[in-house]
């Protein structure tokens, strides 16, 4: 069973995007400062990076040691102690090559 999140446009009161792909519940999301990407963290131990303009998942960062309960774009990242904190550079030109994940500890 796939778990999905939804992005809502509160001005019109409708869902404008369904985030499908995580295999367990989504626990955290964070928008990039420019508003074009979104990171989602899940109980399935992965982070997905979404392009909000194309409404598609760009890629998945798999295999964390535990569920991902927090995600923050690198521009706003402040790591708190504990597992499951993730920092992803959402401003990078080539996200696949420059993305970094830091488990808080």
C-alpha cells in the first residue's frame, strides 16, 4: 500500500498535488526557499525530493537507519540531537550530485 501526502492551495480550498511514492506514512515536509522543490521524510526510512512545477518526484534518498521525522532545506537547517533529522540542499543546480543527508546526532 502506498502512502500519499497532499499539497493544498488554501486560496481555492483544493488539493493541487498528491505526493505518491512513499511506502509508509509521510512524517515531515519542507519547501525550498524558492518554493520550487519539496522534501518529504517518511516512516519508510527515505527522503523524496519533489519538483512542484512538474509535479513529479525527482529522486529518492533511501536507506536511513530509522524513520525520517524531520527534513529541512540546507538554507534553514539546524540539527537537533536525535536520529531522523535530515538536511537536503534543495537549491543545488544538479540535485542528484550535490544532495547531502546528515543524520542528526
